[in-house]
C-alpha cells in the first residue's frame, strides 16, 4: 500500500541530507539524489519540504519522473479532509444500520405480542 503523508510532515524534511519534495501530489525523497541532480543541489534545496510541481514541470520533460520514481518515490499526500469525510460516512452508515435493526426488533416484539 502507498504510504500517505501530510504536507506538514513533508515540510519537516527541508534540508540537505533530509530532503523531500512534492510533485503532483506524490512525495519524493531526493536526499541522496541531490548530489547527482543535473540541475545542481541549490535549486532543489530551495523547494525542500515543499510542493515543487510548477517549477518541476517548467524545467523537466515528461520522461524524467517515470525514470526516477522507482528510486525516489516514497508515497503521496493524503488529504485529511478526505479522511474526515470517510469517517463521517462510516458513522452515518453505522447509525442507519442501528436504526434499521431497532425497527426490525420493534416489529418482531409487536408481532410476538399480538
Ligand atoms: C524528483 C525530483 C527531480 C528529478 C528526478 C530531477 C531530475 C532532473 C534531470 C534528469 C535533469 C536533466 C534534464 C532533463 O532530463 O530534463 C534535471 C535538470 C534540472 N532540474 Fe531537476 N529534477 C528534480 C527536481 C527538480 C526541482 C525540484 C527543481 C527546482 C526548480 C529542479 C531543477 C532543475 C534544473 C534547473 C535543471 C537544469 C535544466 C537545464 O539545464 O535545462 N529539478 N533534473
């Protein structure tokens, strides 16, 4: 399963030796790649811990990420809003199920009394 991170978690990895960046919602650990980066370390470090989608797309062709992802991709950004929505839906579904069983129980009691 893909690991999910929040933007705040990624933001902590913002220096040489511990450098993550976000590109199109995916998280890349470029700590060890910095030294080999053809564009140099400085440009990447400026965006360390941040979303670099715009800058990346401006400077790289579409074949770069597929080539380097196997070695650098560590996960994706998970939306906490989405997590909350799923939780609310789950609670709602449980409630509905509970109500249905209560109604069925009442019906059964009524039926057995009459
Ligand atoms: C996963 C992260 C990254 C990978 C794998 C990567 C890879 C590469 C590669 C392979 C090149 C050589 C040119 C090419 O093939 O397009 C390159 C050049 C370059 N990259 Fe990156 N890069 C990454 C992130 C970044 C970021 C965040 C920046 C920040 C702006 C950046 C700035 C540059 C620059 C300025 C060049 C030189 C462009 C040129 O000389 O025309 N890169 N990068």
